[in-house]
C-alpha cells in the first residue's frame, strides 16, 4: 500500500488553545500513512482564520472558518463539505493520535464504511484505557451512553457521513451519541472495529464539552432527550438519568428541566410521543420527594396536572369510561381510608366525568388483614363509603390463607388497574386521572 491514503483529516477548533492544536496536528503529521488533506476548521467568523493560521505556521494544513460560532458539530460538517477525499477522519484539537493510528485503520485496505478505534484517557493521575468501540452498532446502547464513538476516533466515508445526516448542529453537547444513533439508522455494511488504544483522550482544565460543570451539558442533554427520549423505555431513561447525575451533576428529571421539555414538546407538536416518558419521569420524581417538603410534592404534582392537561388539549389522550381496581389490604392503620381519599382527590383534580352516568371506578378489596383491630377499622371504612363515583366490593381471604403478602412486604398495598377504552365524547381522560398509566384490557 502507498503511504498516501485517500482520506481527509478534519480538526475543529475555536482557536483558543494553540499549544493543544499544534500538538494534535503534530500527531497527524507523524502518522505512518499520510492523509490526502488536513483541514483545520475554525468555529468562528472568517476574520479568525489569519490568527489560527499564524498559530500553526509552517504546518501543511488548510485553515477554514465556519463563518460564525456554531459549535463542534457545525465545524465538523463544514470540514466534511469541503473535503475532497473518500474517507473522513476526525480529530478534536485537544486530543492526539498515536503514530500508527491511520496505518491500523487502513491496514486491510480502504474497503470499509466506518471504523472506530479504542482510546485511552490521559490525566494528572496517568494513563488508563477508556473505552473500546462496540462489537455491534446497536441503537439501544447509544440511547443510554456513549459506547465508544468520539470526535477523535471516527473514520467514515463521505457517503455514509451524509447518509447519516452529519453531526447535529443544534446540540451543544451529546452530538457524538446522537450521531451514533443516526449512523446505526444509516446501516453501515462494513464496520471496522479496532481494539488497540490508538487515540489519546486528554483531560485538562480548559474548555471541554464532556467536563463536569460545562455550560453545554444541560442544553445538550435536554436536546438529546427531546430528539430521542420517545425511543427510550423506562429502564433506558433511568440509566440515562443516573449517568447524567453521576458524571455531570445534572438531573434531567429536575422540575425546571421537565418543564422545559414539556414546553418544547408542545411547541414542536410532539406531546403525544413525549408524554409517556415525561409522565414516568415526573411520577418517579414525585415518589422521590414524598419524604421531603410539601412544597416539593405539590410542585411535582402540579407539573403532572399541567402535563396531563396539555396531553388532553392536544387530543392525544386515550379516553377511559371505567376503571377496575383490585386492592390487597395490609395491616396498616388508615391505609384503606387513605387510598379512598387519594382516589377521590385524583378524580376531583382530573375533572373526570362520565356522561352516561354510573360509577367511574370499581374497587375490589381483597381483605387480608391479620390484625383484628385494623381489620375492623378497614371494615368500618368500607361499610360507610357513600361516594357514588366509586363502587366498593369486598372479598375476604380465609384466615388460614393469610397473609398473601410475605415478610418483609406485609405493609405494601398492591393495586392492579384494568381499564376500558371508550369514545372521546363519552368519557374522562386517562392521563388526567392523577397521571396514572394503566394496562388496557376489555371490560368483562
């Protein structure tokens, strides 16, 4: 193989760290294989080009500007647009390639669509392996975390790059994960995975998008959820949240963050797609603050009310005519009365009405109390129940079969909800009923 390869190296920069930029370019020039082009793309106006060119004077590179400051994604895309080579190789200006990087990527020739290389992290504590690229390209992995695609270990054909739509220019961070998802959707046929750590990811005290406290993290995180949140199941959402808190100290389920996501979904007309994820996040967060102040609880519940009302206004909410709830009682004083009271409150908040008349809810209490006094208390509550919206029935578990719930779960109340879908003109709203999702099943 000739030592010249049909590849363009694209190095985005702000021009604010000339020493790191020269180090990155020196690592490109030290490669065993020579790329056809080396493009330094300044994320700034055209008048920044002379200063950056002076910073790297003497190095055989072409310096271009995006035209204004629009982020790393825009700089990478601009480089991809002006490059003439078949393969595009990306390197951030604060990272370094080892001398054999390109030789290893192209060791088996240029017949590949995408190559990802392992990298290692360099910081004050030394050097350690960071990540290896994924064995297979799976969207589910990119939804939760970055499995090993960064702006310095990516080599891709021009055709595949644009088939995937290039890097997002609207995300100030998380654009690597976003690009990974779109690469998966573009279905590269020839994926080359290199496990040798040939890219040096350098952690430093300067500006870096992945740094804890970086201003670009919160808007990028929320933008990523706005784009891809509807694709996540609840486990993926929870894993994404845990990672955001652990790595960056940002909680995507904080009240202000959820409110922004709701407003963005309303503005984009995507409330139906975002509703399940927002509701799950809001309800989980509500449970988490139940032992905190009443103010926190009220604020979380108020958001759920606004979310459900917005969902209903857009005509996206499935409608309910009827709810059936099965409750297993426990040896907890006041639990039955508390459940009934909270259900009444939910009905009042939801303004759920059935035009056809009759009850809205049927409750079947499976009486499972071992404590006679609590059993009597529950019985008295049920005997004196008079709300016509909620019909109560009972079935007693023989004492020989008690308890149905074993230690240490004896104080839990299990609620199973079965709902019947009705027509829009006749029924109340699923979402507004306290924000509780139900499992759909025909009413028997």
